């Protein structure tokens, strides 16, 4: 069956360190993958999009990698700050399903300690 | 407004009642999506509109769920004869056009069925 897996355990790191979040998928052929941030009681906010032919994408302190062989995307936040504490969701659009909407993972909660 | 607006923010209903949830997308956005989010999970796709056309409703859990976007802007998600399992946050998202664009989410309607 098709699955998108993110670590359900919260990730706790110290301020200033790099946070690395993982998104694994099985039985999908994603054309591209997106990362969103969600704060409690709020809707997801778009962060980055990476296409299947791109290995890496950067935006300020954020970096996303996409390995279609490993079927994995890594999301990095460098020089993390307490304000980065939130749940991070990966989402993909799979061309093989024909579905036009995003399919989300369950998210990983990041807690950055001051 | 600048973002996606959803109303009401909270809705409490008794089992068996009908409810209607409203979404005002970003002006000019062609695509509109509805998602359902259970506690601790990622959003799950319900239905998708391109302008006024409902192109995908494969995620609607039962025929008690109905969505419309009659003029290609505001959308309403209606749930008839609500059940306790309908309790969730209902998120609306819009994008310029299609699945390749980042989606902009509202903050959702939290529905509680007693």
C-alpha cells in the first residue's frame, strides 16, 4: 500500500543546532514534494517545493533534499531558533495516482530549546 | 483579505444535525481544496474544485458530505446527519492553478459533534 512516513516522535534540539526531519514514502512516484509548517490551531503554511529532478533546494535557513532512489526527503533547519518550534508536514503529488491534491504525512513536531 | 478565510472557526453540533462550513479563497485562485485533519494526523484530502467544477470528490467519506463552489470563488462544505466520527478540523486551501502550485491554507473549522 502507499505510505508517507514521518517520525511521529517529537524532535528536541538545542537552539543553534541543525534540525533534520525525515520523510519516507513507499509505492508512490512523486513528481514533486512539498514541506509545510503547522502551528497549533493554525493551518499549514507552505515552506518549500522540490521537484523529482532536483536534488536539493534552499531558502534562507531551510534546505530540502529529495532522493527518488531512497524514496526519501530530508528537511534541514540550520541555526535553529525557539520560533522554529512547530509541526512540519511533508506532502507529495503523485503523478501515477492522477490525484490533484496533496497527500500528507502525519508530521513531526520540532521543539527547539533555548 | 490577503489569505484564505474559513468560518466559523468552531462549530459544535448535536449528532444528526446538518452543518455548513464556509471557505473564502484568495482572490483569483482557480483551485480550491478541502481537507479533513484528525488530531495528531496530517490533512486528508476530501475534494477539489477548479473554478466552479468539482473535479475530484474521491476523498469524501460518505454521501453525507457535499461540497459546492457555484460561482468559482466561495465554497461550502456541507455535512448532513452528522456523526461523532465527523469531529475533526476541516481545512480549506487554494492555489493559483492546479497541484503544481503551493497551497495556501485557512486556519480551519474545528467541528465537534456531541
